[in-house]
């Protein structure tokens, strides 16, 4: 039985003859349902992200302990995303997503109940953050690889960009709403509304016809599956280079959940509302970048584009270290948000278009490790440096180290004879 809906099959036949078109992913019914459900759910997710960071600072007043919570939330992503990728290649992705989304919904409700009861303690947040991270370790590889099942390869670049539009549109709305709610009602309501927001994506998944069935010939054990993905990545230079860039940038640059609240509080003397607005500025830039990608990107971007966007991200973090006014910081964060989307969607699209179907879930598991899995180390590093030297030093050092890492990777790849252009327009 085909894993696509009848409507998707018809559109896929058209796409194969006409090639990718602007906003072509929205022609697919199941993708539209998934896209709308994710939009609502992601608003709640960003509300919880802001509320959790503010709750930790309120409980501990410690940048290091904020970094520790972020690290523990992403440690399961580092350890178990390859396992999540194997599960995505062994089981129907729709069912995997139903389980992971339900688990994260329950986590949000438990956190809301603890805060409302007045009994919440720091260790509660730590444990629940780790549980949430475990859910994400299963969810992200399945969700990323499911997109190709929903739209096919011809509309993949557009689908990835549209997915980034909603993820980062939510980054604008969620933090701004969370800041207002926290100032007026406290953090508990933000956690509760996040739990409610999961209903939208769960309903969408129930209505979707595309199962995302695995390749019947690739049902390997978890150990064999992970080792197979690592061997494939090591033997494929563009994949290895792309994952290396993701490691370098994610480790020292993409730690905004720790950086932004500390810049808001310690540099700009802002409260929860100002923090929410800064996160919204980051999201606004990301949405602008995602719309640009959705409208203009065709197929796989050249590796030089990934290098340029990675280097700009690193330089932007250095600029944030020098920002002393709210408006300047917001503008820098908007630029960072735009560059982050150009970089991450480029890496995502590159990996999914290069990887064969039977390895796609596992390759996206490796992508998840390099993207979200580096956060534990980056968060602890930023938190430690900020606690001892201040957040300005932490930002400047992170940007400089990131630039050095990108330069080293480019030098190694150049000496290895990598092909920088794939013959596709950005």
C-alpha cells in the first residue's frame, strides 16, 4: 500500500513533470494539515521556552543553573536522536509522532500543575526538562524525515522553508504572548496553554492519511542502524561537511535560549516583557529568512551558501556582545534569526536530498544530534562563561570560536577536494 494519500500522488505526478514551483508544498493536503497543526503547537512551545527560562532565573538567580537546565533538556537529544532516527526508519512516522507529541503534552501539564500548586522546585524543572528532551529526541528525526513523505522530493526545499516559517512565526508570537502572560498571571498559565496547543497537532496527525511507512528492507536493529548512518555520513563528503558545520555553529552560536534572557536581564535591564520582545525580534528575522527561502530557493543550495550563512551567524553573535541599547540588540537578533534560518534550512535540505530514502530517518537523526544535541555543551559553556566573565564575553568568545571552527572545516574540505557547487540555484 502506498504511503501517500491519493491527492498527494496526483500532485506528485504533476510535480515530477513540471518541476518545483513556488509554495508547491501547500498543494499537498496532508502537508497543509501538518503545517497548520504545527503552527498552533509551536506557539505554545515557545511560550513554554520563555516561561521555563524565567522560572529558573526566578528560582535560582543563576546563569549557570539556567544553562544546566537547558543542557539537561537537550542531553537526551544528543544521546537518543540517532535512536529516534532508527525508529523513524522502522515504524510508521505518523504513529511515532503521535506518541512523542502526547508525551510532551503531558510534560507541559505536569509543569503547569506544579507551578500552580506553589510546590515547584528547581529539581522538578530539571527532571521535566530532561523528559521533554527525551520526547524531542524521538520527535525531531521523525518530524523532519516525515516531510519528504508528505510532499515528495520535488517540493522538499519549499516544505522545509514553509516549516521554518511556522516554527519562527511562533517564535515571534509565543515569546511576546508569554511575556505578557508572565507579567500579568505568572508562568503557570504559559505551561498550561502549551499543553493545550498540542491538541492541534494531534488532531492533524489523526486526520492525515500519509503513514510514512518504513522501507520493509531496512528494518535493522538499533545498533546496526546507527552504525550504518555513521558509516554513510563518513563516506559522503558533502554530508560529513554539512554535519561538521552544524556542530561548530550549534555548539558556540545557537544558544539563544541562554544568551537572550541574560542579555535582557544583565545588559539591558529588562524584565519578562522585554525578554519576550527580544525573542520575538529573533523570530521576526527568522520568519523573514524563511519566507525568502520558501519563495526563492530551488533545490539543494551550494555548500558555499552554507559556509557564508554560518560565518555571518558567528559574526552576528560578536556584534550582539557589543550591543548596549534595546533597539540595537533587537536588530542584531533579527539578523541572527534570519541567518539561522538560511543556515539550518540549507543544511536540512542538503541532507534530505542527498540521503537515500532508506537512510533518511537516520541521517536526520544525525542532523538532530548536530543541531539540538550540541546545546547541552553550548549551554553549559555559555552559562559558565557568563557567570564568571559576563554575557558580553560569552557572546564574543562564542562568535570568535565559531568563525575559527568554520574556517578550519573549510580548509579541511578544500584540501579533500570537495565539490562546493551542486549546480542548483539557492
